[in-house]
C-alpha cells in the first residue's frame, strides 16, 4: 500500500479503533494470507484470530503473521463469534472468515460506508470471479434462505449468509447471540431486520479457496440448520402471524366439517353425526385458542424487541465516541 492510500485509510477511520475478527478452524493454508491482506488494507486495525480447536498450525501461523491469537473451546462458529463480540473492545468491527475467499481491499470502503452513513452493519455481497468460488448447492441454498428471510422480515439483504461484515460497536455489544454454528450469519441478519436498524450492502469480489484448503460448511446439514434457525426466529418474532395462520386453518376445517351437520339439522332437526360435531367444535375452540395465544405472545415479543432496541441505543455511535475522547 502506498503512503497516499495509507493516509486515505487513516482518514476513513478518523481515529476509530478498528478490530478485525477472524474465526478459524484448521485454516493453516490461508490464515497467514488473510492476516497479511487485512493488515495491508487497514494498517491501524488490530487483527484477532480466534482458533476453534484446530488440529493444524492455524494458531502458530496466525501469531507469526502478527495477529492476536485467542482460543474458543466450544466447537462452532456461532460460539466463536459470541466470544469475539464479548472479549474485543473497539469502535468498528470487521468480521471475516479465515479461508482467504473474501476481498481484503474492500474493507476500507465498507468501514467508510458504516461511518459515513452511521449504519449498524454493512454486509459484503459476494460477486464470484471464479466458477469454483461459489458452489452451485451453496448458491441455491443462499437464494432460498435469502428469499425466506425477505418474505418474513422484508426485502433488505441479497446475501444473508455472507461471512464478511462490518459492524458498529452499538450492534456488537447489543447482539444477543444464540446460535452455535453457521446459523450465526442468518441470526446477525435477522437481528438487524427485526429491530429495523440502519444497514447497507457493498458488492465485493469472492474467490475460490486456496489449493489444499477445504470448506467446513456442509451444504445440506448446515443448510437445514440455518432454515430451522430462521423458522425458530419466525416463531419467536412473528407469533401473531404464525398462530393466527394455524388458528385459521383449524377454523376452516371446523367449518368444513360442520356445514353438512347444520344442513341436516336445518332439514331434519337432528344431529346424526355427533362425533363429527364434537370434532368440529373442538377444532373451532383450538382455532380461537391459537389466535389468542398469538395475541398474547405478540405483546411479549414487542416488549422484548423494545428491550433489545434500548440495549442497542444504550451504546454510543462511533462518531459520538470519537468526539468524547
């Protein structure tokens, strides 16, 4: 990086403390390159590599490259990110995978976008420059999951599973991480959407892994876990819509069963199918009970969402922190 480029990066940061967070599991082939590339892109940043029980030389190589190496014994990317967000103190956080597939030179633009527009999160939208970079199964799964989130929470993001993101301190210190695995990206996205936080996207190049490096993401099992996580969040964050839909289904089936019974009673004055009448009555009661549960849970959810928003607002924005130092 030239002196003029370094000065431009320093001006972008404006005295902010920038932390680059790199979760790693058996990435000895690529972690050294990741540390070197991000050191060149953001010279003033501190790079933290969190080793997640690697059986190779990941930690040793990261330390030799100049990163601060920490360890998280609980296996899973979600646990690592949770530990990073808890331990590291900074004003701006850059989260990136340790597989050298993301573009380090894009980091200054993402940080600048976060600070300039006072955003909570900027997500790197992956633009693959190589055919092997983005496997077809991963691409289809990402489209499916992104579409599901857009349908439930609104069409804001185009790549919810991107592992390359920039966060404000407000977001990091108020994020209630719950997942333990690769669902963490979806959870980060949904947290921003449910609180209607200011977010943005930046298109960045996406590269294939270095030769000899293998992806830890399992297309089907991890995809199902991510989808299950989205459904659990939908149940927790949209209970009125969910339980009202279930209740209406019960009511419709009940009405369908009861219509012949009412017709027979109107014509003949008798109820010939008593078990069917009892079933229809029970289904109608279940329908109303489901809708009532949805109304109660929606009130609870609104209160919990307000508490999350208050926790977010309790943290000062990066520009405000800079003025007070």
